[in-house]
C-alpha cells in the first residue's frame, strides 16, 4: 500500500476508533481485564503483556503460545515468545525465536510445537515481508529451539496441522515459480499457493502431496475424524488490499491423499482470522475484509460441524480484530491479541492486548 494511502486509512481508522462506543470501542479494547466468562458468554482475562501485529499461535500441554510479532511502523519482526497458562491466568515470557519471523504456520505434536515458513526482514531497515522455508521445533518444557529440515517450498501464511504423527503444511503465498525471492508487497507480482507438503518428525523429512483445489493463504484449519478442513482465507495476493477473501471450505483426507469440497461455505468470507477445534467443531474468530466499500476487522465467531455440514453462529466477540490468536482449552475459547483496524491501519496504537474468552455452555 502506498504511504499516502496508508496515512489516509490510519487517520480514518483512528477517528472511527475514538468515536465508537460499546464493547468494541477503543477504550474497552485496550488494557482492560473485565469479568470472567460465564456459560454462553464472553469475558476478559489477563491481557497480553507485549502486544503487536501478526503473532503466530499454537497450544500444547494446556498452554497457549504466541510467536513473532511485527511492528506496524516497518521495523523488523520481534521474534517474541509469550506463554499463557489458562489455569493460573498468567503470562510468561520465553526464549525468543532463533529467526525472528511473522506469519509462520504452527502445529503441535507430542508436547512440542512446530513452526514453518513465514516472513522475515533480511536486512535492518529493509522490507519485512520476505518469505522463507525455515522449519523449527520448539520444546516448551526446556524452552529450547531446534532447526529442522526446511520446507521444499518457500512460503508465508500457510497452515499446519498434525494427523497420524505427520504434519501437513498447506497453502500460503510466495513469488511466482523461477522468480527471485523478494518482499511480498502489494505491488510485487506473487501468488497464493495450493501447495500441500507433509513433514515427518520421526525422520525429519518432507514429502509432497496432492495440491489443494483453491490456492489461498491466511486461512483456518482444523482436524476432525482424521480429515483436514481448510476454511476461508485469501486468494491472489498475500496482502488484503490486493487479494480477495473467500468463504470456501475444502476437506483433505490424508489416508487416500484426496480433496473435496465440504459443501457448506463459511457464513462470513474473511482472511486473517483465528481458529480452534472443540468437540468435533472448528471455530473461526475475527479476521479482516477489504473491498470498494469496506476496510475493516470482523467480530463474527462461527463454528463448522463436519458431521452435519452446518454452521453455528456464536455471540460476537467483544472486540473486532484481525490477526487474532485462538485456542480451545477446557470448555473455553480464547481469542487473544490482534489488531483492531485492518492491515495495520491506525498504527501501533491499534494493536490489542485483549484476552477475550468465551465459555461454551456444554461441559
């Protein structure tokens, strides 16, 4: 996005945030810990200590982890690691990432977290959206990092899920085949990917699988009954101002390496959303939208049930955000951090430290 346009969006977004009232308003979105959740309702718990845009997220051993962070002002990725313990409602800062990156994919397996790809800033003061193929294993107990075999494909903003002891890294965005790897700004030619590569932690090796029908990045993913569901996301460009949101839902069966359309599309087309799976349903929260009429973040929380191919609409989360970090632990859905304006508009002040939690009525 051109600097002049960025300034216009920032000014408009800031003015809107200052004027909005109610639970989505500017004051309520920042530095506030309200009543805890109750069945069927949202509440607020301990806020995120160090807020930023574009954390990658994962959960393991009953705790939630946020990786990365990217200042809006063009500074380099932060490489932060922050741990949240729902049992104590406390945050702990952990050892930084070996390579500071944002928009990485994260999957959990056997007590460890695996990070794949994302974007970096190769030179201080240079562009911050250069895609990579680095892979890492993070051990939360030892608070230690280990480099793994790199992905075959350089890419940013894919998703990663574990099925049957293997981790599938799907989609994302990168340069065109044969093109020099450069920063993926909105004006640089690049594409969404249909790539489907599987990593085996036991052998530290990669294999290629059948490509996804709809090439996209910034989507949601969930595993139910051994099948992988890919929900929504962004087609075309990796940037919301140059790409297009989709509400398509596709399903992949690793057992026979086949794809199909799930049938029922997501009610709200979006990208940059967070997701988590709870009792056989995949919940999608937040996100952003950009078109000729709207440049905004999303409050909607929707749950997909593969068994019935239907969607459930949950009460909207109090604060509209994109780049949110989501986990389902116990009978609660945690939606943490993010940016309350779309695509970095309104600057650092619009980064949210909100830790909003929905308690499912069922136990």
